[in-house]
């Protein structure tokens, strides 16, 4: 393309006209250089102004989604940890109850042994044999 000849043929245009001509030339150049699939992507970029307007909104939404997910994960983790602590306390209480029962049963068994010995001793002294 011979761009100098186009600029020479438009010496009296205003600045807006020049921008329109340059934009039109850029669009023609895109049509000639880019395949059809990538032209659609270029048009979308041009429609957003090339500043990533869509990307910025998507980025903010992704960050918001990340923080919501992060907070939900923390809440669920806290609930699970609390439940585990509750189970540990309950288990410890049950173990304490069982150990106190075992100690009392052990004392009862020892008393029964003593009573059995006393009965046997009494029977042996009285002369009654089994």
C-alpha cells in the first residue's frame, strides 16, 4: 500500500477525518492480514476499547468468587475442627466414666475375695468341709 499518496490526497481534512481514514485503513489491513477466526477476536478487542474492560470485570468477579470460596472453606474447616474437639471431649468423658466403673468394680471384686476367704476360713475352723 502506498500510504504517502493517501495522505497527500487529503490535505484539507480535519483531524477527525484523518482519524476516520486511518481507522478505515487499519480495518482494511486487518481484513487482508488476519484470517476470519482471529478477525472476530480483534473486533471484540476493538469494541472493548482494547483496555480489557470485560477482563477487568471478570477479574473482579473471579476475585470475589475466590474470597467467597475461601471464607466458606474457613467456616467449614472451623465447624469440622469444633466437631472433632467436641468428639474428643465426649470420648474423654466416656473413658473417665468407664475407668471409674472399672476401679469401683475392682474394689468390689477385692471385697468379694476377702469375704470368700473369710467364709472359707470360718468353714475350716468350724469343721465343715466341702
